[in-house]
């Protein structure tokens, strides 16, 4: 009986392992999960850590580039200032990671020159290729394109691989500049005029008040938005100048070999395998040469010729093939957009046609009245409001504004006969 009573001790006097039988195993499991896996090689663990850092950078950047759903510009302009910026920054992060994780250059070394010293020297002081060997002029012996005994043959320095990440990031800044200008010049006008009317679900009293405020603003400021619209058109022209200028910038960056790069790649694909010369290897060589000089024991200069492999160029060539075609497509689309803007400026009838095609809920006579009594800048503001405001609310606003314009001879000028007025 005494033994049974001792086993039935009160709760506070029970041993810890009997009171909490399940806590210790779960605690051991949690601690074991938190331990780092030291069984992986050190280089592999560093690579995985760098991969997580890259993903964090991408998530942070994409979060910063996310904007509101308000449309302030055309689709082509957004391709310039949003899509292209995201592409270039993503490529910058990829190149930076590839450059600093692993060896961006591997050179064949001798016992007299340590491997790290030779790789660092050739990376900093650039490498070179033999021009005649790149063009397959020398055919007496098999060799890799651009790699041959130098002698007195001309060489081409390969320096750009150190600057690719910086140039891509600089290009992203240039592409974002037109958007930055337009955001500062636009001043939040469209978002202020919307007043949350992009959603038609609201009370009738609130809807009437907001529509009245919008109509009052449009009535009092009609024909005073030309300068505001011209600023946006200037940003579109600036985007066209930027993308064409960047083609020449990259052509200069690659020593005059980029303007026809995409066409050379297409010609290379369509040529017979025996006769074709890969233009990507000529611009982005995967094997180059490097000359390292040092002084020996006797004080004489010793020259070491090393062959260097550039694995980073395998990524670079794919990036710039894509960018060549992307920039060409952007240039063509933006040029067509600029021509379209010129037609809009000088053709009021085109404005009427575009409003009719885009907003079919608005009656024809309402659009005719508004375009006849307004200017080009007002048309651009109407078009942007129609892209953001609910279609039914936008129809009511235009109808009320046209009715108000018909009741008042707004901005009557001598010689006004009712035809579509010039911008």
C-alpha cells in the first residue's frame, strides 16, 4: 500500500519526463530541423544561399515595380517603361549572380603562375582573340576560332564582360526615365478625376456628386489641356529616341558589331553547317588568350600565354540576341505610335472615329459635339478617363457635358460654323 501511494504522487511532485511525456521528443525534432546541413559541400551551400538572395532581390524589385491599376499611358509606352525595365533588371541580377558565384573565367595555368593570380589578372586586364583566326583566314591547321599563335597578327581585345551588368542596369534607368518624367508632369490628374468611379457599385447620391464634380472640372477647364497632352507625346518620342539610341550604344559597346547582330544570327541559322561562321562566337568568344608577364629569378622578363575559358559569354550571347530582337520590335511599334499621335494632332475626324470605336455606348452626336467644342488635349483626357472610369458612368458624364455645351455657346469664336474645329 505504501508503494502504491508513493507511485500516486501529487502532480507537482511528478518527474518532468512523466509529466510532459511528449514535449521532449518534439523539442528534439525542432532542434534537429534547425541544424544546418553540414553534409553538403561548402561551395554548394554558398550557391544555394546566393540563389535565395537572388530570389529575395527579384521579389523586392517586382514589389517596387507594381503600381496601381490606373492607366495613364498607352500599352506600347508601358512596354518601354515597365516590361523592359523589369527584363533588364532581371538580367542584371542573373549576370551579377553568375559572375560572382563560381568562376567567370578559367585560365590554363602553369606551375610558375598560381591559378588564382592568373584568373584575376586576365579578368581585370581583359583577354584577346586573333582577328585572322576569328575569320577563319588561317586554315593550315585546326584551331578554335580566335585562338592561334599571335605573332604579328592583329588582335581584338575582349573587355566588355566586366561591364555587362553595369551597362544593363544603366539601360534600365534610361528606359525608366520617360515614365518618371510623365509621372511628374501628369501630377495625378487622372486619379484625382476618377474619384473611385472605376467601380460602378456605389450609392446613387455619391455617384451623382462625383459625376457633377467631374463635369464641373471638364466644363471649367475645357480646351486647356493641350500642353498636358503634348508632354505625354514628348515622353513617347523620348522613348523612341531612347530605344534607337540604345541600339547604337550597344553597337559602340561591342566595337561596331551589334547593329546587324540579329540578322547575322538569322543568316547563320539558314547557312549550311560546313560554310557558316557563328557570329555569336565572334562577338562573345568562349575561349580567348591572355598574356601574363613576370620576372624570373635572373631578372629577365618571362612571358606566359594562357588560354582562358569564359563561361559567362554563353549567357551573354543569349541575352543580347533576345535584346536585339526586343529592341527592334519596340522601335517599330513606337514609331507607329508616334505616327498615330501625329495623325491625331492634325485630324479631328480621326479623334471622332477613335472615340466612336472605343466607346460604343456613347451616342454619335454626343461625341461629335464634344470633339467639335474641344481641343486635342481634351480628347486625350477623355480617352484616358474612359480607360479608367466605369463605362456607364463615363457615358453619362459625356452626355451631360455635351448637353451643357449645346445649351451654352461655349468659347464662341468668330467664324465658328459648327464644323469640327481644328486642334
